[in-house]
C-alpha cells in the first residue's frame, strides 16, 4: 500500500509534457521545409516516345526506315518526317492505336530516297496542334546518312 501511495505522489510531482503538435496537418503544407527531406514530383512521360530508330542509326538508300514508338496525343494523329539538312525528303502520317488521354503505339515505314548524301539526317515525329496545325510535342532523332 505504501508503494502505491509513493507511486501516486511521484506522478503528481512530475511536470506535464507539452502537447505534441502535428508536423503537417492534412490538406496543408508545412510553414518551413523539413530538414533532410527532399520531395520531388513524379516526372510525366513524354507525349511522344520514339523507340526505333535509335539515334545515329544508319540509313540505307532505297530501303524503308521502320519508325516505332508510343504516344499520348490528340486523336492519336502523328506526323513523321525524314529530313536531309533542312529539306524534307519524306513525310508519313500515322495514327497511334489509342488517342489521348490513353497511350497508344504506332509503327510506320518511311522511304529513304536514293541520291541524297552528305547532309545531316534527322527524323522528326510530332503531333499537329488542334488549334492552328503547328507542330507540338516534337521529337527529333539524329540519323547517320548514306
């Protein structure tokens, strides 16, 4: 019994701890950043991803170039162009298997003309703006010319 009385007396003498406040309340941001914590937003996937050809792939005159990839674009509509220098030497239109907001795959053969050499070659893949038709989501892939 004496031990119980002593324990009760000890509890009365102990100072009360201050209430613990939450670091961040739900639906709000902290007033100051938490030290040692780095928060990064997840990166959004590119609207157009070209898987083939890879950069610096060699072109063969007179043969078709296989272009493959995936896209999330308006109506799934894509434009694929082959350029020698600043001159467009081939243009193909292709529709991805799914339109935005979904992500669809695409595949198209682009003819590589004969008789062109020496220029820096590149592949351009883009979607056309529904507002004014200008190129949007442009992806360029440098290629090794014939």
